[in-house]
């Protein structure tokens, strides 16, 4: 008889296949390391593969400070990474113990906020097949739709601006296989005492419900994983349909109301949900979506509408629907002086301005720098001359003609040279500051914050 197959080799092979399928061989990977057996095995397996797959590894430990043993866990992670010669970064986070998300939800939000700040190609997490099944059941108990029931994808974009991805290569591996790997490789790990508390929903499912399901239906883990995969296919089809509908209905920051109203209720909800997610906002529940669409399509004329959808307001303006984050505060009385930098940071909620060098196009640098250049919000009475053959006009009228929503007008960053208004986002620049042919100039771009 041949030697029994080692589970550690099986898991290493699974991780390697997942890396290649995700086109992450040769990538820079940041591995989330809690110190528990799952993340310990993940980092160990990746370290075994690192040279052959040309991946660069680093560890990341998020110190929540919730357990009296949190410092010991951080020390363990430091020693473990030192033994593997893998650099480790530790980040302490403050958790709001009174968060409406609950303690577990608040800790997760803080953790993912740290993940999104990482430099590299992907953040790698150790979620496995048992976690997938638990997540599907939890979402089912919350009445989630197909997206929630599709549970966790192996690969998704975590931070669109940097194309940082979230990668889970162990989703086809069971918890028992992970523990077997750790024992074969003589690894040590820490045990989080909260994992044995049945008051936590996920623990209750793992400790009380899933063992009974597995006793009756031995293939429960694999069946739940397969169901999550099938639901993920349905979600992808729904996204493809929303993208098709968005070709006629959606622009960068708005939805056309007449086109949205012409869709079936199911497709309208699907498009609105897709639109929210493309703006980095979590989709609200079905009832909220239905109420928002009802108000949007039944309001008379251009009646004002403001509906809260989770962490965003849905507003109506001139036959279009716009999103505005909840809690965005208008900054008043602020001013920034431009001294030649490529990017100018503006107050929170306003964003930043980019000054892109150009030649013969945009605003004349000579004219602009003849006076002090300041950026500030409107205060009333401003005028702008857009064409040489037309008189200057009030900014109020120009903003109305440009269909800039009322709630956006007060936070627009206006660029002045001395007392002269030179440029307004969404409206244009004063023609008297236009660069001549071959003249050094700047093009201005506003990124709302």
C-alpha cells in the first residue's frame, strides 16, 4: 500500500489552483492574520507556495482590543510571522460598543476599513466551506435576497479606486481539513474564547444547528456551498441585466426617472440596487427599495423627494434620481489658497481639485497667477462670462440651466483669481481666462468627497 495522501498537500494544491484561477500568481498579497487556526494555515500554505508562484507575502493583524487576551494574540502573530520570515503589520482599531450593527458587526466594519487601506494586489482571508454554509443560513434567517444568499465570492473588488481585491482561496476546504493541516505541520494557534459563546448567532449555528443537519444530511457543507455558487450565478445574471438597463437609464451620478419607470417593478428594483452598489453603498431591503421607487414615480411634476436608503438619500431633480450620502455636512466659510500643487485637498464632504497641466487648452496660467488664487464656496452674487459675444451672467442662473441639484450648489468649489470668478464645476470657465494657443495652462477637475 502507498503512503496516505497528506491533507496539507491537498490544501496547498487547492490554494495554488485558486491563485492561478484568480490570476494572482506573481501578485503582492496581504494576508489577514487573526492567529486562529484558519488564518495560520492560510499564511503557512501561501508561504510554501510563495517562491514557486512568485508572490510577495505580508501579514496583517487587526487588533480589536475586545478580548482581555488581545495583546497576547498580537504577540503570537508577531512570533509566527517572524518564524516564517514574513513581514507583519499590526493595526489597532477602536470599536463602538454601542453601534447599531452590534459588537460583531462593528468589529467587522472596522476590520474591513483597514483592509481597504492596504497596498498590494489583494487582501487574502481564510474563510472556508463551513463559513460559507453558516453565512448562507444566517442570511436566510435575515430574509436576504439572492445576493446575500450567494454568500462569499472567492474573488471580488474590495477598493475600486486602487483595484485592490479580496481573495478567499479556502472556500472549498472544510474546517476539519484545516485543523488536520495544522496538526500535520505541527502548527500552533490561538483560540478566541468568543467562538464558544452560543449567544452569537454564527456560533449557535455552528455548535447547535449544523451538527444536526450534518448528522441527517452528511453532505450539508458541500450542498450549502453549491447552493451559494448557484445563487452567485443568478446574481451575476441580474447584474448583467442591470448593466444593460443602465445603458439607457444611468449616468455617472444619476438615474433617468422616465426610463426607470418604464421598467417592470422587478427590473426597476434590480437597477436601483445595482446603482447603489456601483456607488459603494450597501443595498437596502426590498421594502425600502419599493417605497423609494413608489415615491419617485408617483411624485407630481418636479416635486421634491428625499428618501433614506440605508446610508444614502435618494433625491429627485428635473426627472432624475440622485444619491447623496447620509450625514454629509455642508462646509461653510471655508477657503483654500492654491500655490501650484497638482491636487488641492478641500474640506470633508467637498472633496479635492486636480490641476492638470496643459498647453493651449484650459485656463491661462499667466492670467490665473496674476492674483492670489483661492477656492471657496459660493456666497451669493457671483457672475461668470462664458463667451466673449455674451454678457456675464449670474451664477444662480447658470447653475439652474446646468441642472445642478439645489443640494449640490452650496458645496461646489469655486475658483477665484483675486475677486474674479474663474471656474465653476459643471458650468465652465470665464472666457477671459482662456489660454491662447501654445500657452501654459491648467485643466481643472473636481472629485467630490
